[in-house]
């Protein structure tokens, strides 16, 4: 029995990795969150002691303050008749997710396995989506933006599909160093994900990918040149296929699409705030009915706008402080592993142009914690490991 109890870290790490990779293949949010509460949550509770100790005390306190502020704003506004955004259950979900990420980061093989699982899942689902979306249908690349067809009856929307493809591309960029015998398969996967990313025509995801890969290039320089070439090959393949498929035409122009209403959406959300809302938020991030802008808007399409609307400027500053601490920790250890910092850069840029509540599992897109919270916690844990020269797994 004692031996089984000692394996709880590894068990949580395995379940956490599968759950994080599951953003690519769980059919919808209901099944994904059911797996969270039925499988991941009990294991996380069994490992709740990971939150204890003085290691990483500063960032844990800062995250606790952020979560307390978010919950407090919701409770205050609920007293005024405004529904709580996420509430106590969402706070518990975030804490348990952080525990799972701690297990992944502290188990010796966890972070490498997590990156590989996310990357392989993305390659497999993107390959199937490209086949079903284009080859098995009458659509051309110039006629439809790629969707992950494994999620929802109509597929995951193109923006989220693009964000997941780009994030996974950054996650897999440094795997060649960890497993050289698979280097050509990994580079082929990078090319395929670059092709899929372009097929989504999501400019925010493209900018986020450039930010993430930019970090990798700055840190690793010539060492990642073959991976850069592989990614560019995927982009070039898409452009050639796109032009040929459109009969030599240019097809839909990404520039002509403008901001697709982003600035107008942000204006409506921010203009709707009263004086007190700027300090304690509204306690929720509501959707905009079709009568407001002429189309239904599920969320603000910007994480920073969502944070202000949800819990005011103090909530945004607390989130910024937490992410700044994570970025500094990731930079300090970038020579050993630049992936957490690169993924954090991806998430911050990506959620500048899309997404809802960042530190929440109750937002409409739901992927925000994967893009920002997960790499932030990993960066903080691995950065702290360099200072303490300790590995908790060794004590198990």
C-alpha cells in the first residue's frame, strides 16, 4: 500500500499529460471536464501537498492572491445581483490543475513527455482534419478555414484550431534535442503543423507562433535551423497548394479581413464598464447578443479585456505580475530549456487577440489555461529547481 501511495506523483503526471493533450481529441468540453473531475481531480487531491513547502513560495502566494481577488470580485458582484464567473468550483478546478502541472514538472520525465504528447496529438489530429476537411470533401484551401474535425459535430472553430496547432508546434520545436533518432519525424510533424496553422487562416495564432518560435531562435540560434526550415517548408507548401487550388487567384485576403470586429468588440465591452467596474470588475464576462453588433459574440476575443471586465484593473495587474515572474524565471533557465518561455510568449500574444478568462476553466474557449497558466507554472517550477538544486521526485 505504501508503494502505491508513493506512485501517486507519477500517476497524476500521466493523467495530467493525457488531459492536457486531450484538448486536441476530447469530443467536447463536457467529456473533457468529466475526465477532469472524475479522474484528474481525485489524484490531484491526493497530491495536494505539492502546494506546500517554501519552494516557490512567492509565486504561489501571488497566484493565491490573484485567485482570491477574482473570486472576491465575483462574490461582491453576485451580492449586487450579478452572477459569479466561475465561482468556487472554478477556483477549485484551477488549483487542482496547478497541482497536476506541478506533478508534471517535478517528475523527471514529466515535462518532456508532456511536450511530446501534445505535439503528437496535434500532428495526428491535424493530419486527420486535413484529410477529412479537404480531401474527403469538395472544399479547397481557398474555400474553407481548417477545423479540428474530432471536436464538436461541425469541428472546433478555426481560431482555436489554429491556436492549438501553433502552441503544439512550439511545444515540439525542441524535441529534436531530446530525441535525435526521431528528428526527421519531428521535423515532418513541424511542417505538417505549419501547413495546418496556415490553413486555419488565423492571424492571431500565426503571430503567437512567430512570438514563440522567435524565443526559440533567440535562445537556440543555429541549433534550431533545421526545424525552422521544416516549418518554412510547411508554410511554402500551403502557399503553393493554396494558389494552385484557387486557379492562380489569391483567394480570401487575410489583410482585407481587417480586425474582424476585434476593436469594436473591445470598445463595447470597455464602454459598458461603470466607474466601480474598473476596480472590482463585473464578476463575469458576458456574451454580446446579436442586437449589439449584428452578430453574436461569445467572449471579448482578448484575454486582457476579459480580465478587466471580470475583475478590474487590479486583477489585470495581479495577472501581469504573476506572468512577469514566470517570464523572468523562464528566461533565467532558457539555456537549459527555452520551451516554457516560448510557450508563455505564444500564450500571451495569442490571448492578446483572442480568448476569454485566462486563469479559469469556465471560459467559452476553455483553452486559455493551457496556453498561459501551464507554461507559466512549468517555467516557475523549473526555474526554481535551478536555485534549489532539488528534485522532489528523488524523495519519492
